[in-house]
């Protein structure tokens, strides 16, 4: 079979179902819809069929549009109505299907995100993936197709294109067809029991770890403008200090001031502003060495206790921000008008977080 390269790569990290997959009449489907579908999607459906990855990302074939054309269904490819979303480039109104620039959904999640294509006209293989969140209404576009998107989502969690909590990633993620899921349920088995096993094993591994003094990154954070990029490279203990290492891919216009945030299970734990890092340059990146003395720690926990908590518990996060006009200028050159959380007021602020 002349398989799409990204689908072939996907089959190497996400085994297809063992059961026979329904053969779809693509010529009839595409004639009914009045458009071809991307080749990677067609290959995916022919190999995997309708089903779900980790009980989180559900992918299904196009719906039969003869009944209620234009009506969005739960698990099927469905045409989008006119929708307005916040994007890095400002507010964007996506027209209703089938106008150029409209959205066509190929996947859904139970956590408020739809996985779509932006229909650009011409070759469907060039349609980019759009992840649209409805609470709040943010949309992020990625310059590749659905199969490459899934490959990337199964990779290193700190390098995934967006944050969809619940995907465990290669080699642990599984695809179950609807038929497999139904058969397991009918037999009284939990189709997704392996997910509980995975998270329990992670907890056991953490509990068995010795003392941790340095946590390596990188951490960047999802939902951030691609320019400028601030990356948390690592953090940990250095004597009595907490030391944070970060890199920035834009040269600041003046002296750098950084802010460090730490969040834990109770919410905000620490917020230190006006920090003056040591600055170096390595491989075209600005390296920021940020030190927080014990005098800045008013949390009731020592730095050592906090690093141990962050190395063993999922609910902790460390973030770094740097504000400088050069950051906003770099984004403006790419047409980007917002920063963190799609806020125009944050356009001069670079943000990176771990994890």
C-alpha cells in the first residue's frame, strides 16, 4: 500500500487495530461532499477506522450529509458554521463551510477542543490543522496535516504542538476502534484500564526516587506565540539558592528583568518580580541564569522541599517571564499582535513554563 509518510510513521508508534477496518467508498463520499479529503486522513481511516486515542482524541469518517447538511455531529467530520476565535494575529472570523478559510472538523475531545482543518482551497493535502477551544474561544493553527499532528502529539510532552492533558504518548498510547471498545465493555472489561496502570506506575516511580536537586527541561508551554520563544531549560538547588536557567531567542533592547512564578496544588505559591539574571549567549540564544535567594522565599517551604514536590507531583508548575520591547517588535514582524493568553497587553512579554 502506498501509504502517506506521516501515517506510516504513526503506525510505528501507535499500532492500528487488529480487527478488520471498514472499507470506505471515498469516491462516493467525496462526490457527496463536493471536495476531496486529505490523503493522510483517508489513509488513517482505511488503516485505523473510527475510534479514539487514549479515550481523548476521537477520529471518525465523514458523516452522511444527505440527512441534515451543515449540522455538526459529535464524532464525525462536520462542516463548521461561521465562528470567531482569538488567534495570535488578532480576532479572526472563520466563514461557514464551504467558503475558503472555513473550518472542517476531523476530531473531537471531551475537554472542550475540536481538531479541524482550515480549508484553504486547492490541494486538501495543504490544509493546516487548527485546534479550537471553546472555553475560552482560542484557535491555534499548525502548518501540517492531521497525521503529523498526531505523531507530534505522541512525542515528548514538552515538545507537543498543544496541551491536551490525557495523552500519555509513545510507547504507552493506544488507539482503540469503536468495535474494540464496545467488545471490551460487553465482556465487562474497562477498555482504558491501561491508562490507570500508567499513571499509577508513574506515581510509584516518583515515590522510589531519591532526592532531586535539579530538574531538567526544556519547558516552553502550550498556547504561546511562536515568536519570541522563552524556554525553561531547568531549575534546582544551588547551595541555599533556587537557580533557574532559561533561554530567549530574541536579543533584548536593554537590561533584562525576569519574573518567576511557582504554582502548586493550592494555586499560586510564589511570585517574584524584578529579578536580575546573569546573561550569556550560546548558539544564538540569550541565556538567562536566574537566582532566587532564601530571603525571597516566603512560602513556608524550603527550596529543597519545593524542588522535591515539583519532581514528584503533577500539580506543580514553574514559569518565567521577561518583558522587553524587542519581543513585541519581533512578533510584529511576523504579524503577531498578542502574547500569553492572547492578550494584546502581553505582546512585549515572553513566557516559558515547566512542564
